[in-house]
C-alpha cells in the first residue's frame, strides 16, 4: 500500500523546465500506461515540452507516491500559476485532459497519501482539465475533510464524446444511409485527388504510438 507520511512515501521534487532524473521517460510513461485514463497530454514528452515552453521560470513540483519497494504508484506534476496557487503541468489552455497519474484502481489510495502530505501547507491546488469520469472528481471531495482540507468540483467545459464500436463495419452500420454514402464518397475523393493516400481502420494502436 502507499504510505501516507513524508517518510519515504513521497518525493517532492522542486524543479524547473524538465522532470527530475529519477523520473525518466520510461518510468513516467509506464505508470501512465497503467492508469485508467491515459492521455497524450500526460506523457513525459508533453509535460516536459510544455514546462520548457510555458513554465521554465516558474517553481514546479513533482509529487510522487511510491510503495515500500520503491515502485511508482502515482505522480502529481504541479507548477505555480501565481503565488499561493498551483496547477497541473500542461496548462488547461492547451491541454485537453490533465489529472493525477496513478495505477488504475489505486487512485483513491494515492490521493489519500497526497492529501496527508498536503495538509497544513498554505495555498491551494487549482486542478483543471480533469475528466468527469476520473476518480479524482469523487475521491478528492470525499477524502479532503479528514485532512482538514476543502475540495470543490466545478464543471469547466462540456466535451462531447463519441463511443466507437469495435470495428469499422459496425461503425458504418450505425450511420444513416445518407451519411454512409457521403463518407464513402469523400474517401473515394481523397484517394482520387491524393494518389497514394488511403483510409485504413486499425483495431489496435499502431506500433510505436503512445496513449
């Protein structure tokens, strides 16, 4: 389990511009791949480049929760947006989805440890870009009071989501006859006007891609 004190369960990394060496690309992205809602905006690459471009001159912290054997259970990357207020690295203006990065099923456990670390510290965490389906939206309000903290959830934006079927043929079958005809017509036009261009359907992520 994740311990709730600062005696080895947490590493607080004050940094500028890039993640600390202990959290290299491999460890960071492996944790992200084990999370319930991985996003390209939470990858080591995106977080690093955003930090360099938009927060190189601002205090930043990488809070990590680890197990007794040192394995990584959660990461919360923060930067100081203004004195006394921290936000998740990535910036809501250019990143669609941000959140705590934690092993799927252990989000509440990691948040419990983070809040124990947070208790008694001044300032606020203003966390933006979190999906409604994230465990954060329920875990924080439920766990914060026990640590003497307040947590509120507010709707930031509405983001339409389309749940896709498993196959291309199933997707086509769900379209109206008119929409299906139009889609096929545009695909033929693409291939006619751009020789060599093709439209392909993939059941699994292409090799080399990341969440």
